[in-house]
C-alpha cells in the first residue's frame, strides 16, 4: 500500500508482480500532487526489499524534478545491498 502520511510517501506491505503497476500508479498520483520537493519516501513498513520494489522507486524518482525529488529513509537491508551492487547509491538519496 502507498499512502501520503505526515508529509511523507509511506510504502507498506509488499510490492510484487501482482500489484507493482497498482503501487506505481498510487505513488505516482501522490508525487504529481506535490508542490515542493524533495519528498521523503518512508520504507519502514515495506515487507520485501526486492529488485521489483526498487524498480518502482526508481520509476517514481524519474518523474520528479531533475530526477532528484525523492529521499528514501528506512531502506530495508536487502534493498540496500541491491542498491550497492548496482552502484545506485549516488542516484538515490538515502537518509
């Protein structure tokens, strides 16, 4: 599930092949309504830090100003390892 809470985009549950498109669109709707950036994306409640979930986050990032309008916090350990393996640390602002 993707929601806007406390001025943050909160991702909970899991992003899998059955719901990735729906999760992407839900996040995109929230991002398009934003007046100011960066927007913090809280991943505390994300169940699995998969490559598919990371792909959704990168797609969201690409629709923000200068592709830098999202800051990611509480990134799951597995996703951090994927980010490091793909050398994406400089592209994704992790807080």
